[in-house]
C-alpha cells in the first residue's frame, strides 16, 4: 500500500466516511478464527478453579457474543483489586492468550493476596476478524469514556465500575503489528478524511505509561522482567517509539484519560499498557504470550511490594 490516503480503497480522500463507506468496509470483513473455540473454551476449562461470569452481550446482526470475565474464587473485600484486560483490539492476539496463560499458569500464586478480575477478550467480533475496530468502524480503545461509541468499552466500564476507585493495578495487554502501518493506520486516516502520515513499527516490546500520573519505577520493573523473554524496542533516530518521545528505556507516555484508553478506567496507582511486537523475526507466538504473562506477574509483584 502506498503512503497516502488516496491509496486506501474505500472513500474519497479528504472526506470522512459516511454510512455508505462504513457499510462497504464492513462488507469486506470476514471471520478468520473462532472466539468460541479459541477463547470461550479455554475460559470454560478454568471454571473449576475460578469464578467465571458473562458481563455483557454484543448483538451484531447475525453475530452475537457473550463477554466473559474471570474472577478470583477467594474474593475478599479486604484485598486489593487487580484488573487485567486483553483483546481490546481483537487482532492483538497475544493480549488475549497472554491473559489466559497468566490465569492458567500464574494466578494461583497470588491467591489470598489480591482479587483478580480478568477480561481476556474485550472485543470478540474483532478477534474473529483480526481487526482493530468493531463492526461500526469504531476503535474500542478510544471509547473508554462516558460518551464512547463502542459497546465493548461500555460493557467493560460497567463491569469495572464497582471496583474502579479501589483498584491497586490495571494492566492492559496489547500488540503493535506491521499491519498497524499497512492497514489500520491508513484505514483510520481514510475514515477520518485525513492524510496518512507513514511512520515506523517498533521492533520489540514497550510500555505506555500515563503522562498525567507516571510511575517510572513500576514501568521499569516490567521492562526488566520482560527482557528475559523478548527484546525491548529501542528508540528510533528521533528518540521516539511509534511517534512518541521515549520517557525511559522501552517506555512512552500517553494522556490515558484524555484519549479514552482502556488503561484509564480505574484510578489504580499502578497502570500500564503493554505492546508486544509479534512480527519480529526474533519473536515467536509463544514468546509473545509468555511476555504478556511475565509482564502481568512483574506488575503484580511490584504493586504488592509497594502498596
């Protein structure tokens, strides 16, 4: 794909999409994998050890999806709450499977120390279609606000609302992929009637901290743990990662609340968004999943030690 908005096959350059363009885009989305077999079946196998609940239902015409969450079975009101989310962008595969791997392999290590609340696949329609948006061409990870347009985001906010103000930690598991540059960012520019400005994809793992309330030592604890599993993204020649200045090795900052990002939905003192790079020749899918699970463990260990 060339590097201007005119190259995107839907819409007219410089003019935001309307109903016709969104419908054309939707008609091109096809199911490529199964939420039921890849995700729900794994959650069901965890039901013997954890509490499992449906926290919402997405009704997209012929497609319906139960939104599933996993909770600590030994939930106690005197314990801190930790929120783990994955699959806010459905195409970011290791966020989903890394969250499930953490629950299966590591959650028992924290029993009696924290209340875990895990939403491993926030956007199942997009998971099946390996896409960033929901079927309305809305990005759920810009919709975590009261006036947000994504039901995926609204449902998660309702789930989290009772614990929002006394959560200790929230880690939101994401990926940055080559298709961000070849498909998703060009589509975003076309949808919004803006020119596409090409950038570069970071080769490696990095984190997004909250510029309004940074926790640099917390972020570095995760970087140090994850670099045992996969490589950390270096800054580019401008001292940036994905267009943002590097605050510390492997860390950039966004104003989470202002942008309506998932990691802003609690007032937890410890919050971060992971970004794994699955397209690197130096990383396997197994490494990416393990990097996500390792990041969760490191975040928990730090937050518990410093609460």
